């Protein structure tokens, strides 16, 4: 019997998101245009958004991140 092997460099966490259909469609179009996976497109868009927050939100997230890392 074959066994499942997960690559060691796999560092993703699985989350379920409910997104509006029009948003999913636009992200899929973008992913297809750039020849990347839907997941990669979503990750890049989220990363860009987090890097471009206003300063107040960025400070709050930084504080919460410290709290979060001590819990886990």
C-alpha cells in the first residue's frame, strides 16, 4: 500500500473562507493571468494588504502578534 508523504517544506495552514462569488472570480482571473495558483494569488493579495495597513492598525497587529506568540 502507498503511503502519504507530505514535503518537509510544507508550512501552510488550512483555513476555510467564505468569499463573495465575484471576488473569487476576479482572483481566479488574476491567478490565470499571472499563471499562478488561486491559493498563491490570495496569499499575495493578503500579504500586500497587511503590508499596506494604516499605521494605527499596524501597531495594534504588532501588539497582538506579541501576545499571540506567547500563547502558542
